[in-house]
């Protein structure tokens, strides 16, 4: 039986103890050559979550047994405390990218804990205002520039 969207978000807020500020579909790319994982980008009062959506491609679905009787594996969420995010970048898009590229908003996240590492890249549906809500949350007085909580 499918769970209603309202019940799903109520359960998410109960599990995390935080109110959802913004949510949308998106992709996470862990490296430049990564094809990306689809999932839900979720912004709460203190965290940015990326919840991967378990799935399989249509071809493997054709050859899989109809039912194994096992519950699907739970994929762990990627969770970033807003206080650990040092910045958000929006890569420059060429004319070619704007014409033939993804219509999704692309951004990178840099964390204080990994100043030298490659930033994680995400793309999100621009219609819901998720990226703007994330930027606003990082600019809020709750998290001053030094990363300490007010």
C-alpha cells in the first residue's frame, strides 16, 4: 500500500525532530564522472538532507524474479548540518549548457570539514525555490560566518 505524501512528511519530521522548510526532487553527484543518484533534497531548520531513492533500471527489472519476499534495503540519507556548510557555489553555465543541459538548478556544497576536497554537486528542480531557501538558511543569523551557533 502506498503511503500518502502528508503522512510521509509527518513521519519524516517525527523521525528527525525538525520541521521541513523546503523539499524537492534532485540529483547528487559525488564525482565529476558520476552519473548521479536521484532522490529528495530536504531542508530543515538545522540540516540539509539528501534521501536517495532506491531503484533499478528497467532492463534489470525485466529479469528479476517477481517477488523475493524481502523488504528493500534502506539507503542511508546524506545529512549536512547547516553549521558545517561553508558555502554554496553555482557553477557557471555556458550557452551550450543552457541550451542542451539540465533545466535543474545546479549547485555545489563546500564543508568546513573538507576544505581541500572536491565539493559535492547537486541539481534540484528550480520550481520549488529549494536552492533559494537553502541560501537564505545559510545567510540567517542562526549561523554566523564563523560556524558557531548563535
